[in-house]
């Protein structure tokens, strides 16, 4: 019996060693495969966007942005992100604070609800608003009598975007706040701080990097959202088209240079997002190490 | 440590809120500051036509009344666009692919009277079109007529009849072709003496269209989506297309790549236009909206229609060189073969209709 055990252990030891140090060619092949995969699925399309956009020269590229419809799409996208991101920041902070620092009835239901927009197809997210605010919807006739336009106008686009980008901030903050626990807050309260002071001086600084990270992701999605916005937009040229919708329209009008030029703008946004994300991650890491 | 962050975060948050409020206020002021605005909700292939036409109308209106009018455009599959207007997209005028979609707006949302189609000449269609085949240069699969579309191995591109007006014309044209083949004379449809023959022919048509749909690899939601599928992505052997859309594709993307094939029989497509009364009244644009549509019938409107490959209803105002591009073809009408759009829609395209029965997505 004993001999059997030692012999099996004796075999197991080199196996463990072999498992952690593969021969060089395996490592090379695996790394090569990963790079090849990244190159063909990420880099090539990325390059394609820019080459198509610059196909007719740099002047044609910049002309694409001077067209009023493109300009208004940029403005609308900034406006929509400018409204929905701050609102989701406030909501995300409030929700994660409540969920992480307090125990109450229905808490788990609320956590599930926050994730709902991730689980629902964007098209459904848009249709919800059509059903609510559409002329045939619940509130439609009432709104129409008062000449309030929600869907097929800017408010509808903002609402759909808020819905889709709902979870980003909260999802970043909840795990961190839960991990941090309530000791800091309790200490602050015992030292005589008010609830509001505790929030501003203890809770918020503790999560500021995660918050920034969530805001960056939220913003990227808010500017890039297509499905939900497409349903509620009405596609009025120069009025209710965001950048992603404008790209589709230009493409459908055989205006390929302009389509890819505008697409390159969204691509740049993605790259900036990635860089910011990397910086924030590094800072956050440094802060937690300190 | 904590104190250092307090003023910055607090201050920035306040700035952010203040900035947001400012932007909202600015956007509202901007929206109300403009001149007369007209929203034309249209179907897919009219984009280029209305870019030109809107400019022409704006300068005509300016000259006539001194008012500046800007026309906003929204394009998409006709069925989808009609749905959007029903749901509250506040179109002043609609210029859609077929009468049924406008009737749906009248019926479901009561935004215009149900007799809208008699308000303007020629069934409210200032231009007509038809369905043609677009094939790859040299016609490698030898597609000449509808009967070639059901051959095995032929990939046919057509949009989804549920959402696209063009697709419904395609479908009905194929159906009419079989009826004509089987009956020899479409007048038999109206003669009770031949009701047995008609029944048989209808069954044949049903099988034919089912076989045709089997050859369709993707159903896009609008005509323009299908064009890009065929033209840009290179999928399919033949594209059942609006005549104007086919001409446009050939012109924009190279006569060296595509050819237009005219089948032995096609359908007279009448894309109608009308004012959406309730919206226009609400916006105070009734007068300019009416003038806008009437201008489509004017010599200038007719000239522009022909320029953009639509068959004008008053060809004498169009450029003869533009007219020469339209070949002669036997065209049947929806009223004659299908008893009007309402009938055709209810029999074929509504939920549970013939299309639902015969179409099974590939897979």
C-alpha cells in the first residue's frame, strides 16, 4: 500500500512540473495563434475602417464631417451621452451605495433588475419605449394632446440610451463597495460625521477609480449604441440620427468614404476609451497598493 | 487625504450637472428657432430623388411665398416606416412604396381620411415604377424570366415582404406571372366561367412562389439593405429590384459589374404620396405640405422623377433622353390581378396569410 502511494506521488511530481513549463514550440504556437486571431479579427477590420475612410484622400475624409447631417449626428451623440452618462453616474452611485452598505428586503431583486438591460436585447429596450410613449401606446395619446414628443425625438433616444447603459456604473461599484465593507463609514460616523459628510469624504473617495472606470465604459456604450436607438429614432436625417445610425445611412446611400470616415470617428472613440481605461486601471492599482 | 478629493469631485459634479442643463436648454431653443419644417417619411429607394426634389421645392416655395422651408427626410422599409408613423413619428407627408401602408396609417392611427388615395391624380402616385432583375455582368446564370428563378442553385435576393414594399411588389409580380402563364389571359380571373382554371392556376402560383422563396438566402428588411447585400457583399445571382433602384446600382457602382434584365411580364408599381392631415394641422404645415406633393406633379417634379429613374405620370414634361432609358414591358396592375391592395395584403402578407404559410426560413 505504502509503496503504491509513494510511487504514485513520484509520478505526479514531474507531471506538475511539465504542466507549468510547456516546450518552447507549444508556447510559440499558442502565442502565435492568439496573435493571429487578434490580428485577423481586430486589427484587420480596424485598419479596413481607416483605409476605406482615407481611400479618396485626406480632404475627402474631412469633407465628410463638414456635411450638416454628419455635424448634427455628432452633436446629437454628444448631447445624448452628455445627458445619459451623468444621470447613470448618479443612479449607479446611489444604487450601489444602497445595495453594498445596507441590508434590506428586496435587495436581491434590485440587483437582478440592475442587470436587466444586459440581459435584454437592445431592440426590445427600444420597443419598450415605443409601447409606452408611441401614439398607440399607453401614454401616447395623452402626450400627443399636449404636444410632447418623446419617441422619434431626442428624449426617446436619451431614454433608450439611459436604459441600455444603466448597469455599467453600478456593476463596477457594487463588488468594490461590498468588498470594502462599512468599517470606514462606521468610523466616520463615530467620529461625528453626518451621513452626507461620510458619503462625500469616505465612501466616494474610496471608489473613485472604479467610478471613473464605469463612467468611461458607460460613455463608450452611450455613444456607440445602435439597436435600441435605431428603434426609437425615426431616422430623420440631420435631426434624430446619432453617429452609429448616420454611418448606416451613409453606407446605404453608396457614400462609402463618408460612412467609413464617420465610422473611424467612432473607432477613435473606442481607442481613446481603451487608453483611458488602461490609465485608470493602472492608477487604481497603484492606489490600492499604496 | 480624503479632504483633498472633496472639493474637486464635488465641484466637478456640479459643473457636469450645470453643463447638462445648459445643453438641454440650448437644444430646445435651437429646435424652436427654425423656419417652416416639413417631415417627409419615405421608403428606401427614394433617397436620391428627394434630395434633389426637396432643393427644387424649397426654392420654388421661397420664390412663391418668401418663406424658407426645410424638408427633413426619413427613409426605411415602407412597412416599417408606416409603422413608425402609426406609432407617432410626426410625418407631415408620407411618400411610401404602396397604397396599403398609407391605408394602414389611416385605419390604425386615424391620422388621415380613408379615402386619401382619391385626393391626388393617378391614384396619388406622381410616378410609377416596376420590378426588374439585376444580375451580374454577362448574366452568367442565364436568367431571362421569372421561371429561371426557381431553378435549383439560383440564389435570389429580395427583401422581406413583411417590412418592405418593394418585396411585396416582387412577390405579387411573380404570382401574376404564373397566373398569366397558366391562364393565358388574365381577364379569365374575372370570369366565373373559368373559376376552376383560376383555382388551379392559384395553386400553381403558390407552389412557384414557395419554390422561389426557397432560393432566397437572406431577407433584408428594406430594399436598400437588399441592394447592398447583392451589390456590396456579392451575395446572390439575381436581385429582384425596383427598376429605379436597379438603375441606380448600375450607375453608382459600375455598368461593368451589373446588368438589368426585363422579365416578360412585370407589375405596375404605384408608390403613392399623401399629406398626413392630423400631423400637418398640428404643425400648421397643411398648406405647404399640399403644395409639396402637388409640386411632384409639376413639370419640374416630373422631370426630376424621370431623372432618378422613376416613370413619370406626365412623361411630356420629362427629358426625352431620360425617358428613353425605360424599356417597354407588359405591366399588370394590382387592381386587375389581386383586387386592390387591401385584398392582396390580407390574403398574402398579413399574419397567417399565404406568405406565412409558404415561407420557411432556410436552416
